[in-house]
C-alpha cells in the first residue's frame, strides 16, 4: 500500500511539473520574445488586425500581389495539401485557370510556385522571381511606373537564412501593405 501511495504522489508531482509548469514556462517565454506568440499579427495604423505574417491570405484583385494557391482555401484550421495526383482533372483545371489568370505564355512561363499549392496550403511567402513575374500586372492596375513597383519588390525581398541562402523571399501581405502605404 505504501508503494501505491508513493506512486500516486510521484505521478501527481510529475504531472504538475511536466504539464502545468512546462506550459506556463513556455507561455511566459513566448510572451517576452516579440513576435513569437499570438500568430505574428499585423495591425493597421488604426489598430485593427489585417492579417498574420505566418498565414497566407487570398488576394485576387489585379492591383495586389497574389500568393501561392491554397488547397485548403487559406483556412488555417484545415491546413494541408490536396493529396491529388498530378493526373487529377481538378488539379489540371486549377492549373489551367491559373495560367489564364496570370496570362502565362510560352515566352513568359508561370513560375511553378504560383501554380502549385504548398504542402500546408498556407505559405505566406513567394520567391523574388514569382513577385517580379507579377510586377507588370500590379503596376498597370495601380497606374504606377513598373520601375517603382519593381523597386519596392526588391526592397521587401529578404533571405531567410541570411548569407547562407541564395533565394530571396517576400511576405505577400507585407508587400501588399507596403504598396497600399505608397498611395
């Protein structure tokens, strides 16, 4: 009987430390490090939340840069891929629609990432190449000089691994907010 009581005490203490203590420690650390908790929310100048740096949003107007397509409709509660085969009619139809929307041609092929969803369906970044592909459409829709839009794209591009990575990325929401701020 003494062994049972000791086992129960050890179990209760271990649960208090591992479940509650660990959870509170992680929560406390995440609250002190800027941008590490609560979804990295982006707020407008009036304080309203406009999105998250971590989750893609659908942009469909011609005056905005468009993110990668999403197999889950940009729903963070349903993150995941479509699991469709490359021979799927639905997937082929979506790709054909995207080729048409972007105005892709043989001379100006669409970057693959703009036709294929990411594994989570929520990737908020596009490559510099994919953003530069969209500069003409955005500049025309906003009636801005192409050079001005391209300059903004290059300013917003960053290397996630610093000097260790050669590919530069852009957060689509940050880029579109920077475009709106130029008005």
